[in-house]
């Protein structure tokens, strides 16, 4: 992908990693967002096709049922036919774009459980686009949809369950993104997944997240798309320019603290990572960062990027991990300490979710293709793609960010470790009032590792982003307090 040149009129410090003192009044900075559109990303978004998304949703629904326990041997019906078709479609996109998109079938046996009558082979269909930057290729961005479906009875493996919205819509969006990204190069590695077993307890996503944690994979962001097919609710309300984004990483991590206090250790493979997360969470919460976990920063980034590239489109940032009584494939990632969020349509019509296909009292029930808005799904895919592409072209987030609290002062001094990415142009300080969910102010700093502002640290929340030479900003890091300077 071509890189947009970026000039920085507010940068005042140019010494490489020099320790500098920058004192500015709050009236002198620009409001967020300060980023410009990357023409290459904008072009990629135009290639996302509502027509192809419709074709794929209709094809997935045509398998009649994709229940996790449905027939896996038929070529025309059931979950086996669906996953092999998804694999072929992704492989064709890879072939057309030069073969860099690596399509694999991640197979495992899930034992019988509450929603699974017998041990069953489950298969995640995974398309990986390796990162091109030595400094960033180990940073992994994951986007998913689940290809299994269900009707009213979660154990009914043979009845009609077209699952057009839940979740052929998410799978089709992920497939369209994978094909759009496949012919381009990004610094970070992107993983596009279609997973099974969501309706049986997030089984496919849980397997992949467990494996990722045991391998020590550096998953910087995970986004799931589940029920993104309609902008019309059950009361007839409609707004095709809105989307909900559920982003809250605190609740699952608090469980780790409860687990530790109740002497219920995690598995040996996860104990060390969990201990580190617990220690980090305690320090962060005590520093007032309960709303500034990596998941919150990911939500802010996706909202900002989506609204930048789709003018007039509103991403509603909701600080909950999911809707009440529901859960999606981001949760297994959240529970293992990864930043993970969920996109879902603005309103829901429960006549078309988890329902047997039928007509009663003149009302049609069932998750059928005719109730999907394909242009809307394409826009949701574009919101995803804008956020993922801009993040995949950004440097890693700054490390060891500290807010100095060594003496009483109305100023704010921050320091951090230098980022070694060759594409780094500098750093961007962002901040907001404590009651705001999004960043409100920004200042580009250049290649420095310390800054002092005439802004009281008591009144705002700070973050720091690393910015590439092409103008792409990392997720924001949250500053922990530095109480004693060594």
C-alpha cells in the first residue's frame, strides 16, 4: 500500500529521542481528530462491494443450516459444505492477488458439552496476511465473524437455520475485507477468521484465543462482527448511518483478580501471563485508568477511523463488553487480556434472530436474506477496514509511558521509552476531560521522549500515540504514575 506523506506543523522538537521540555498553553493545540485520510485506504474502501456481500450471504443461507453439529460431509447442506465453500472463496482471492493471503483450516475436536451433544470436529477458517515490516509483523490484528447458525432450539442440528444476519453478515464482511486487503502490504499482520461454535458457547474463537495465548502471540486488536446486517429495529426504527461498537475490557480482567483472591489458579500455560495482567490492572485502576485499558483505546481508534473515512456515519461507542444476555467471539480474547471489541447493528429485530422460519399472524419469523440490508453491511465492512488498515500501517504503541507525580505542580510532565520503528515520525499527545469517552485535544511532539504541559494532570486524562511517517497513529498508551525519578 502506498504511504501518504505527512507534514507536522506543530512539531517543535527534532532531535532524535532527545529529552526536551515543551511548555504550551491549552489554547494552542488542535482538537482531535488531526489525522488526514490516506488515499490508498480510501481507494481500498471503494472496492468493498455490496453486491459481492449479498451473493455471499445468500450462498451461506442456501446451505439451509450451518448448525455446529449439522452434516459435515454433504457438499450442499450443513456446516461442512459452508466451511469448505468459505475456504475456496478465500483461496481464490489469494490466488488472484499473488498468493500472500495464507488460507488455513484450524481443526480441533470439541468434547461434548451443555450445547454440544457429542464430541465434534470444529474448524476455524483462517486467512492470514503477513506483515511486511520487520518491526511490526509480530503485531497481529484479528477480525472475525461466525459461520455457524441456529434456530429456536439451540440443539436442533437438522432444522432450517439460514442465519443470514446472525452471522452470515459478519462472515461476508470479513471475507470481503480479506479479499480487499489481500493484494496490499501492511506493516502488521492481519488475520481474517470465520469461526464455528459461537452459538454453542464461543467454541471456535475460544480455541483460537487459547492457542494464541499459549504461543505468546502479540494480538494488538481483535474485532468481531456479529449481527451487522440490518439498520432497522423491531419497532420499525431505522438509521443506516449508525453502528454500535461494544468496547469495555475491565470486567473480564477483574475476573482474574477475583480468581487470584479465591485461590483458583489458571492453567499452567496461562499463569504467568495472568499474573502480569493482574499486577498491571491493579496499578492501572489505582491510577484512574479503568476506562483506558487497551480495549477502550481500540474502541476510540475504530470510532475515529470509521467516522473519518465514512463522513456522516456514526459509530456509537458503548462501554459495555456486550449486550445484556448476549455474548460474542471477542469475549474469549478479552478474557485472556487482549484488546477485543464487537460491532453490532444499531437496532435489533428479534423476530429474525434465533427463530424457526415461519409465518404467524401475518408476521414472518426467521433469519432470512430478505431482511438483510446489503449496502449497510458494506458500510460496516468499510468502517472495519478503515480502522484495521490505519492501525496496521501505524507503529506500535509507546512503551513505559509515565506521568511524573514527584512534586506538587499544576503542570503535567510525561516521559516514555523510544520506539525503534524505522517509519516513526514522532509522537502525538492526546487528552480529554475525565467525563469524555473520546480524545478531545492533540499535540504532535516530534522525536522526543519527554514533554511538559501547562495543563493540570489532575483535570484530564492523557494518552500517547506513536505516529508513522505516513501519518498513521498507534493506539494510545495510558500513563502510569512515576512517583520517584531514578
